[in-house]
């Protein structure tokens, strides 16, 4: 087993990966025009009209598509953003300007789903089948099986979600904290290779990762996928360090990590939080952040929330599968199910029933 683990990947990546995916936070922070896009008055008018059409036609949220949510100008911009900013660019974008101050939660959800439909198909974000997620503190204990960090005020370590693209729409901000932090996994690979090449190879091993009680039919309560994967001359990353570690605690049958693998994970976490490499951003109400999970790790700082329920931090979330997405390694099937672009990713168990909900549950 040990000899197999230390075997290098069959198609070895280069000594350094270049291009727009290999960005550093200090550079991006100095050039927000590379990733911050403001919606124009004409685009906001289009969104208002499309939201009105959905409501007047009494369309179900699941019926929202580019055909039923027409955005003649903004739709073309979103398709360009998908290809050149998210899938084949730096891997992230922040769209600013959705008027959530004058929208109800239902109107904001319709607008967000309509915009998201131009980027991909909606995927289930948990075992309940939520296609529209709510990121809000529910007062849950992270030590309980099935509790996810986004349901608490706790800091999120750097990680990826189980879909091609994750989006967040900010409805309300917390009293303090809750800052979004992102980092390029391509840059992390480059930096690790330069500083600790002995540890990079460890991250091409398959790591047991806790499913947190959301187990698809016929699967084990953990899945095994390497953190770094090299396919079609692209580095594809999947990583949730907290759940790799909880798999070690919760499942005696899961493969035991070696000391050097643990060191590699710890080093990756420390490197991800390097102020020169990460990009910090505060959300304003109406901001939409979209991240390409295969090349971006994201995090969030601890936050203090408002005592009044109507003021509490609240974000809507989408998991999206673009039909034009990259090919994924076969090992991703353990987590993504199908590997077919546009039809992959998300969480589905035997009890899952797909649905859109307008309030956290």
C-alpha cells in the first residue's frame, strides 16, 4: 500500500503552471476591475422585467431557465463571464448591484435563479435536496453528524464545494466578521512545488473524506479522491480538510493517513491563508460571488450576528453545473456521481427530494 501511495501521477504536471488561473491575492486586490463587475441600469431593468414576468406567469422556481428569464443584454454578458472569467480565467467573479433592499426574499431568489440559469443547471446542495441554499446561522452544533459549517457562525477552513461552480448572493450582512476569503489552488500548487516539493506528491493520494451523514445509495460514509488531480493539462482540485480529518476520527475502517500526508494537509492550509496569496472581500447586500471550485478554495472568517432575527446574516447559495465545463478525472465519480458536464455534482441520498425553499430549514 505504501509503495502505491508514493507513486507519482501518470501524467505529471509541469514544474510551474502559468496563465490566468495562477493569480495571487495581493495582485488581485490591487486590481479589482479584473473581477468586480457592476450591473448597469439597463441590466437591472432587464432583471426587474424578468422577475415580474416569472411572478405574473406564476412560474414555479424550477421552471426558471434562460428561455423563461430573458436577459437580452445581461444574458450575453453572463455567458461571456462563464467562459472567460470562471471556466478559463481566474476562476471567480463578483457581480454587484442586485437591489435586494427593494426585493422580497422571493423576488431576490427569482432574480438569482434566473441569473444562475445562464451559468449552469441547479444541483442539490444537501441531503434534503435544496436547489436554492440558505447560508445562515441556525444555532447548530458542528460536532453533531450532519451539521455543516455554513449553518453556524464558525470560521470555514479553505475548501471546495461538490459542484463545478458555487454562487452566493448576499441578502444581509452580519454585525461584524464573516469576511469571504479565496485563493487559487493553482497558485498553491506552484508555491508548494517551489517551497516543499516533497509534500506536493502527497496531495495526489486519495484521501478519505467524511460525507457528514449524507450518503448516496450503495456508498460508504466517506469518499476517497486526491486533493490535486492532473488531467487534460489542467490541475483540478477538490478539498475539504475539516472532513478529511473528521473521517479519521469517525471511521476506523477509513485508510489511516501517514504523518507526511498530515503534514502536507497542514502546509496546504497554512499556505492558503497566506495574506500575499489569498484575496479578502467583504460582501455588500446585493453582491453575487461565483467561484469555479476546481481552481478556487474558499473560506469565511468567524462572525458575530445581530440579535434580531430579521437582521441576521443571510446569503442565498447555488451549486451549478455548466454544460461546457471541463472533463473530470474518473475518481470524481465517488463524489460527483455522473461525470457528464451539466449533469454532475451535488448531494443525493435515498431520502433526497429536490426542491426550492425560500427560508432556511
